[in-house]
C-alpha cells in the first residue's frame, strides 16, 4: 500500500465480462511462422471482441495484429465475483425478509383457522 498511489476501486465489470465469449481455436501456424505459434487446440478470447469492452487489455503489434493481455483478466474476474457476491447477498436478505413476512402471515392464517374451527368469531388483525 505504501508503494502505490491514485488507488481507485474498479467500476462494475460483470456485464462486460459476461459478454466475452471464450473460444477454442487452432493457430494458423503454417501461414504465420514468424509468430512461433504452438500446436494443438487453444482456449482463449478474440482480441477484437475483448477490445470492445476492455480496450486496455488489447495491444496491437507493428503488423496490426491484436493480442490480449491475459494477465489482467483474473483481476477483472475477481471484481466480477465481488459483484456477484454483493448481488447474491442482497437477494438472500430480500428472500429472508420475504420468508419472515410469509411466516408471520401463515401464523396469522393458522390462528384464524383455529378460531373458525372453534366456532369463535374472527378477530381482525391489527397489522393490516
């Protein structure tokens, strides 16, 4: 912390991350030997798609070919996880409140059913 300045939290990234499409592909190694592509199937992202949402993750070489800086992607994904957790926590709290309300209403209904079963007149709830 002492070695850093201008520290700023990330803006929301989850919606942008969700629009990135991971793909599997083969390099056109025979056509571009200067790039020394490895063989075999690769998993990754298309730089032009990444650039639409995260231009800071894409670089362009002297020939105009774009590359993705994958080293920054885990930090963005961590931010996305934080956003999902915050949303999940909010939904859990809302659900908990709703369940408590429903439990109270169910208890009131049970009490009314007991009154009816006992042949007593209904007593209106003061909650409503």
